[in-house]
C-alpha cells in the first residue's frame, strides 16, 4: 500500500512540475508579447507627429495675428488687449487642443476667429510652413475684400 501512495505522490509532484513549467512558459510568452506591444506602440507614436503635420483647413473667417498669452482669459492680440471666449479652442502646431493656462507668457503667430461678442474663439498656433502662406488677412476688412480659396487654403488680393 505504501508503494502505491508513493507512486501517487510522485505522479502528483510530476504533474505540479509540468504545470509549473507550463505556467513559466506562458509567463515568458506573455512577457514577450507585452514587450512587443510596447515596442510597436512606441514605433507608432514616433510616426504620428508626421501624420499630424497634414495640412490643416482654416475657415474663411480666420485672421492672422500675433497672440501673447497672459493670465487666462486675458491675451494681447496684435499688441491690443483682448479676451479668450469661454470655451475657446486653442490648437497647437500638432493640431491637438492646448490649455490656455499652459501657454501663459508665450507668444505665437496664430490664425484665429472672433465670436459675435468680439472674443477670441478659435486659435491655431501656426507651424513655420503655415506662417509662410501669404498673404493672409489680418483684419476683417481685409478678409471681406479678399478672395479665399478654401481648397488651396490661400487668399488673393483684389
């Protein structure tokens, strides 16, 4: 009888060892998979900024100016005091939304729109290639007298 008990114990130990080896193998495989996924994510993240540099479409009502961010909602727009509208959207050079509080003290060339109350509503911080697109109206009077090509994102003077 003892002999059978020992054989059963050895069999159970052997099964445990086999399960332990299987678990260790599965753990290694999961670790390799997780590392591969992390590497793939890192590689994709490095390519996203290139895709984010795609041409942005600005509305015909967008004007160009220099914006200096002060304490929110105060800004200097072309050297004149102005205010950001409640819910103003500020898009960075990567076209992602930026918080106005994070931009305090910075100055940038921007395209912007004004809401019916005279507050700055939408702001796009311009990339160097977008700054080179000229002419671009700086006042509403210029925007009303010039012709905007929405497809090419260019303005023509009359």
